[in-house]
C-alpha cells in the first residue's frame, strides 16, 4: 500500500499525539471524522500503523546514561546472541548492521556503573569478538516515533 498526502497528515497528527481525536485530525486534514477513522483503520489493517504508544522522559525516571554499543560477532553466533540481548529490559533498540560492527544496541541506564555491569556481565557471551561503546552526550534531534 502506498500512502498519500492525507495519510501522511493523519500519521503526523498521531505521531505528535497518539491520543489525538478523530475530530482534531479531521480539522487539521480538512476531511470528515469518518474519513479519518476509515484511513486509520486501513493503515492498521495494512500494518503501516503497528501500535499506539507513549514516549517516556527517561531523565525524569533517573535514567540519564544512554549509549550505543556496536558488537563484532562471529556469524554463526548472531542468532544466539540476539536471543539473549533482546530479553534485557535496558536494551531499547537492537539492530543488525553492516560495516565495522554486526549488531548495534541502544541502551539506557541510571548510572555509569550499570552500563559497565552490562558490558562485563551481559555481553560476556561466546561469539562476541569486540565492542565499540559510544556514550550519548545529548540529542540535537530525537526520533519522532520513539522520542529516543
């Protein structure tokens, strides 16, 4: 399915506030509420909109240490390592990548000691050949869909 301008307007409204009413979206897009509802239903049916969610302010929860961890992994061990890492609640995003690293992990912790513990304990897996850790100092622009 391809998206048209109306779909993009609807998605933009929902991205800014997933609790946005059909009425508000209809006013912003210049269409009826029924049209908005039908379009949202179709976007969900097609799997374009997967879910409605929230964005949390991790700093207010005391979680101020954000890092990206690149892992160089033995190819035969990738699936096994992913199964272990993806279960960790401190792992917010886990990507398969190309280039210098095979996996890229985004983590958020309360303290530097938590990050260190994650590196020493959670990543002490057979098949991890190396890590590259990058601490995030601050965002210039956040992801519009996750707020991370």
